[in-house]
């Protein structure tokens, strides 16, 4: 059918992040934070091939979002989209990407690619110029948000009532505070340019879930300062406290650092 709009979180976590999105006309990745070989394997696990991917959208230059960008761009001749600040920060980290494959995607802008419209929005993270994306195909929207210390009203407005949402649930605050990280790193994670906790992610979800929202993915969980069951339970309880009918009106779904979510049609 011509309306197919599908997504899979190939990997999500503190060790690496890759998202796959497809429409009838386009197959794209958001970030490539694992090795090229691992991403190839993850694509095969959902019955897809990197040879069919035509574009990559980069959120920021941290290694867990960038590791495989250069090798995949060169091997598969993908167009790579990032804003000017991120391109400058990626210099020396991704090797040489041919100029004809390099594209600028300015913050807080929209670009149209046939049957896929993509919007960018700036987030608050300790990177050069971090931004995330919302993808629109016909009347459906998939909105993504991780790697931010807080959520602005503009970002909330971009995500509100999306059909599917990837929301950060990076850490449990108590696990982080009493864990082994250096205090300076703990301060960074907890700060306005750090990451959203389970509670932060849930409270922000409560503000953006609408009648169209059918799938919520919890993403970018810390492997040191969180656990999947804990994040899921915390978010579920907070959403229920906001009178949101988890499991009935929408599905609350987990992501994993080393295996893909089911390729799901929005």
C-alpha cells in the first residue's frame, strides 16, 4: 500500500543510537552510533538492507550517535544531513565524506523529500548545535527526542499529538546519584544540557500525548544508571497519574542497546 510509514529503533542507549524510518519513496537513518557491521546486522534483523537507505540525518556529534556515519556514507553513498555546527564538530571524527553527499539541515527548519517531510528542532545538550527531528508522511508523524536536559515549549509543540514518539528516559535519579560516576559527570547528566530522567521523560510525555498517539518508545536508557523494567514502570505510573490510559489508548514500548524493535507501521 502507498501509505506505508514504518519505524524501528535499531539501537537505543548510552552505547549507541540508530533509528530506521521508511516510506514508499525513502528509507532513512537517524544517527549511526554503532559500527557499520553491527548496523548492517540490525537492519538484516528487520528484513531490510542498508543498500536501500538513501539518507542519514545526524542529531549531534557525540560518538554514540556518530560512530558508523562515515563508513556507511562512503560504502552506501548516502546523503548525510546535519546543521553547520554539527558538521564542523564532526570534522576529524567521521573521515572524508564526499562533498556531493554532504547536506546542510538548518536548525528549526523543514525540508521536503517527496513523500517525506522532515522538521528539525534544537535541543539543550552539551554538543555543538544538537537538534532532533520529526518525520511526516501524509497525515502521520513520528517525533524523536533524546539527549536533552530539558524540553522547551517549541520542542513540545513539535511533538504534540504525534502518532509515534521516541522519548528519552535516560536514568533513574537515585541510581545516578548513588552510582559510581564522578560527581562532575553526574552534574552534567542532571543539568540543563544533560539527559532526561525517567520522571522527566514521563512528565514531558504527559504534555504531548494526544488522541492520535499510538506508540511511545522509551529511549537512550543508560546501561549504568537505569534498567528497562524500572524505566517502563516509572513512566507508566506517571502517565497513569495523569489519567492517560497506557496499554489501551497507546502502547508503551521499550528499546534496547543491541537489538531492534519490531518494524512497525504507524
